[in-house]
DNA sequence: GCGCTCCATACCTCTAGAGATATCAGTCCA
DNA sequence: TGGACTGATATCTCTAGAGGTATGGAGCGC
C-alpha cells in the first residue's frame, strides 16, 4: 500500500466545489474566503498533475479527470466518517464485535440462549464465535485473539483472567447400548472398573480430566484409557462403536446416538462447572455486558 | 459533508501497523524510525479519542475501536489511489467519459455505427448519449454539459465551436399513403403547394428549417405549416393521421409507418448535412478521437 | 467606458504534523 | 542480574498547507 498522495482537506474542498460549481458559494459553505479555496484547488490539481475544473466566463465545470476523481473522493470521505463513528461507537460499547470461544459441547447447552439474549440486547454488536477446547481458549485470551470464552473447569492459576460460573452439572456414564450395565437405570462408578475408557486428552481440559480421574479413583480404580478424542461427539461415537465406556458431564446426553446409553452415576455431589472467562484488564464494555448476561449478576466481570 | 478529522498519513500508518502488529516492522515498511511511528499512532488515537491498539509484552493487537476503523481506512485509501489513477488516465485520454448529444433522427443513421466503432477502439471510455435537437445541443456545448454533438445543419455563427460534416443526404416528400401523389414514384415540390404542412419548429434546428422553406420558395410557394412537432417520428405520425405532408431528410425513410409514403423529389442537388460539433478549446483527447472517427480524417477536430 | 462579478495571484502568518536523535521504561530470558 | 527487545517520551528541526488580506485580470452588461 503506497503512501497517499492527496491531502484530505483538499479533497473535501474539491467535493464541495464540485457540488456547487461556484468558487464563492463553495468557499461560503466551507467557511473560508474565496482566494484560499482557489489556491487549495490549484494545489490539488498540481498534485494530480491535471486540471480538475474548467474555469469559464460565468461558470465552472468538471473536467473528465475531475469527473473520474469525484466519486472516489466522495466515497473515501464517507468511508472515513463512517469508520470514525464506528470506532467511537465500538469504544463506547454501543457497537462492535466480540470474539467468543466456546467448547463444542457447550453448543448443546448455554451457547444458543446466550447468543439469542446478547443479540436481542445489543443488536449493533457482532458475536464472532470460535469453537475451541478449554486450554486453547486460555491461550487465545492471553494472545487477545478472543475476547471471552465459555469453557469447562477453568484453571486455577490464571491471575490475569477472570472467571464466573455459568452453571454446574453432574456426570453421567456413557455406555454402548448393548453393554450389560445399560440395562440398569443407574450405575455405580465402581462397576466401570476394568472396562476400557474413552476420554478427551488431558491437555484439552486438564481440570475436567482430573475431575473424572478423581471420580474413578474414589471408586477404587484408575481408568484404563485406551482411546482419546478431543470432541465429546467423537468420544460418544467411539463408545457406540464398542471401543469403551466413558464418564461425561450430564449435558453430553444431548448427543443422541442410537447405540449409546447414558446412565446416572452414584457420584453424589460430584459436579462439573461451566464458566465464562475474560481478561481482567479488558476495558471493553461489551465484554462486561456479556459476562453480566451469562453470569447473571453485575460485578462478576471486568 | 463535514470536514475530515483524520489525516491520511496517520491512517496509512495505522493500516500498515494493523497488518504488521509490530511497531518495528511497520516502521521499516514505512521507511521511518520506530519512535515517529509510535507518535503518529498516538496522534491518531488522540483524534479518535480512543485507543486503536493494545500494547502488551511482546505483542500489539487491535482494540475493538481499531477493528472498526481498519476496514474503512483501508477502503478509503484504496478508493483514493484508484480515483487518482482514474483521473490521470482520463486526462491522458486512455479512459474517461464522453457526453454526446444527438438528434433523435440520427439514431437511425450514423449513431449506431459510431457507438460500435468507438467502443471497439476505446473500451475504457464510457459514452453517455443524450437525445436533444440541434439548438439545445449548441447550448449544452457552451454550458459544457455535453462534450460533443451530432446534429443537422449546424449554425454558421458559432466561432467557439468546431464542426465537421459527417454525411450529407437529400430530401424526401412525406405523404399519407392515401394521398393521390403517393401513387407517383417521385413528386415535384411544386405539387405540394397549397397542402397543409407538418414540420419541426424552427427553433429546434433553424438551418434545416430554413433549408426546407427555401426548397418550397424555389418551387414558388410558402409552406403552410398547420402542425408542428419536435421529433421526426411525431411528424411522420401526424402525416399518417392525415394532418398534412412534410419534407424531410432522406434518412427519415427509416421511420416505417404503414400509412406513410416517402417519395423522392425533384430538388436536384439540394442536400442537408449532418455534422459533429465540439468546443474548439476542448483539450480532451477523447473528443479529438471521436471527431476523428466520425469525421473520417485527422485534423478535423480539436 | 465604467462598474460589477468571479476567479486568480502575491504575499504573509501560523500551525499541525512528519521525522530525526537521544533516551527511558517494561518485559523476558539466560 | 544483566542484556536484548520492544514500545514510549522528550526535544528538536523542517515543511507543507491552511487561511488571511490586498489586489489584479477577464468577461459582461449597461
């Protein structure tokens, strides 16, 4: 992109003169005397290298060069006025854009309602949603490539980020439909001992992973993970294929596969939480409003 | 249209920095040192009233305000570069626009071929055609609302305008089909004496009007004009309706109406001419080329 | 021929901004 | 803890351009 050659004030004067076709009237509109306007147009013509106006007795008309430049000048001036207004509106929180990360499984629960509510309350704001698991969301927040995130079991050691719980939910066992335990209405975690397990990799969401592991250990065994998949949908598909069982947050029930059965477990009060995350130093009022909507109360945000 | 608030050089620097997200790299691209770029961006932010970039350890990112301004700034800079190039091309004759006036009857003869030839030879030039009779074309040339004109029998006393004959043609008698003279293959002008006449008003094209009047007077009578119409098509329709006869340039034959007969006349060498007109002081090379194409030879133009 | 209108030039002042160099502050890593 | 990297501030020079007033030239109408 080359350095711009033409000064905007001259282009503005050019557009006004083109509309008036009278130096005196244009000068009046611009709030200047006629000689400075004449010189300003001359300077512009000097930069272009060609006349933009024909001056004749009792009249001023555009030259072909002037007619070509005029619409472009007008559009540029309009673009900049609009861009400036948009920038100011964005900074003040009236309009703009929020980049929101979300874990795929949350598309099944809180995300749809959030999108609907946010759009109703802030029609001038655009939500760009990006599916990513928890750890990449944390990284993206630090790198400022997203403005907020919806994630499971946020990490504890992130002082620069703020979190607010959106909801909590229990766990369910994920079994092939043909599995003997599928006949029961609910299963004890201990009954899964020895079965091959399918789980997301720990690095996709360490805290959730550790929570699931802790449930198994509390029941006396270490889960034998024989297959991993990043997406819960994929985990369920692998379970349906008979590659193992799983333990998942309750909302994963929404992934309906014919060959998969979800059963309550005896883990009692064990629950996993969904949180919204943001950067504490983020002054974007749109983020504050988003956290307010999700988190349910004021003050739980930047 | 308000005065523009943001200087183009700052906007240019803003766009480059937004692409690089690194002050040092952007400064290098712009060919300046890093401190001046930092100050330039600060000045821009001061005018906007909000930060456009987040500066963080090891990274620079756009704020929401910056993200809103960026596409508008980019489009404005692109528009202006394009407009400047278009203005320069137009002035040099490679592209641009020609506004051409033409008499409606000429749409039947020279205009189609002219448009085709001109578009083939100058694809980057747009011909804006405007139908108007001869006298308004002369006025429009003086007012510079058209660049050239195709007209009949140009006036003699227009020293500021140039003319070149495009073609000449004879006259024909225009008769209702049921008229007794329509049975003849050709008529003598004298045979039209006493018949009501339909002609365009003199002010639509004085010279052509006088030429027709002179033909009648040479045959010993003054045409009894009982109806006038500006367009030859309308003249013919009135003749068809039995309101009179007319004398018209030969190309008017192209207006085929069932109830109208065109017959050669005995006026011998009497001919009317079609000319292209332009302003002698017009330096637009596109006009010179147009006159060249129409007039057939170099030098017959500005 | 004179007065009016319209645009141009001359000359001046003033200022915003571009860009330089010098140097500082903050962060990160070995 | 020190060096490297990155962006910021301070200070300075220079220039383009905005806008003023004074005045001139061209064209037109009376």
